[in-house]
C-alpha cells in the first residue's frame, strides 16, 4: 500500500514551458486535492475533485488545469509556466470531504526560471 | 484578512517542557478543525482532529473555543522528536468546503 505518490519529485522549467504533475492513490479515496506551499503563505488549494470525472476550482486555480479520468489519478497541468508558479506542490486524498483526514503525497518541487 | 492565522515562532523549548500553540480563524461558519505536523521538506501528516469538547492523545491536547474563534495545541513533556512545524487547518462549509491552512508554527526541542 503506497498511499499517495507524486511524479516527478523535482522539476525545473523555463518560462512558457508546459508540464503535467501526476498524483496517484491506492486507497480508493473519492476526494483528491492539489495544493501549493510557498514560504509565509501556508498550503493553498489549487483544484480538487470529489470523484472520478469531476473537478472544481480551489482558492488559487489560475494558470492550472486538472483532470480526473480515473479514480486513482489526479493530474495537474501547467500550460505556460511562469516564475510565480515556482513552489512545492502537494497532492492529497481523503475518503470523504468535510471533517476527514487528508493523506498527502511527498510533494513536487518545481522551479520556473 | 487571512482565514487562519498562527504565530510562526520559532518556539525553542528544552526537553520535558510544556509548550502551547494557538491559532485563530476568521470565519465563524468553520466546522472542522485539525492540527497537522510537517517535518522539514516533508508532507503534512495529521496529528489530531479538534473536537468541540476538547480532546487528548497521549502528550497532546487540543482545544476549540468557538466563541473566540481559536484552537490550541498543548504538548506536554516535549521530546526531541516533536521538533517540526505544526499546521492549523480549518474546514469551512460556506466557502465551497475548502480547507484553509495556517502558515505553521515552528517548534524545536533542545536537548
């Protein structure tokens, strides 16, 4: 049981490049989330999904897109990376929505030059 | 105004000490409250949920004060292994059921 895994662990992009971050969970959780963590800002929710085929915007969705084609996978896309997207990205999943434990992946450290 | 605010610290305490952290939240409609622990360059992990009546888990005690809109975490008999950043997390139903994280309070337990 691997829990929540994220690919890749590190990435350096140039401004304007695109990339996709992959999150996978093997706990059969319905809900999945993408956060970014910046110094002095705390974790902020980018997008989330309440089930296969559904996505919704979080607190800071601009510049990102997501897809949940399979229940176990949640993809985060950056179509045209900007230096402001340099951050640590965490994926999380939970059984239910409110009041439930979120299990986090190990994070992806992204630098945009 | 931030949804959740914490004193960033750092708190440097000797082994065996008792230390308390507070966290305030701005939305009175908030319904679920948690403390997460995050080690350096690692992912956050749930430490404990916070219930209205207060709850205890070993050396850790969490309290919720809805009237004043703050939650607290008390750590007794601090261990070196307690050194980490403690994140206050609030779930608010009337803003799309989002989770809001505080910036964290840094704790270092000194031998």
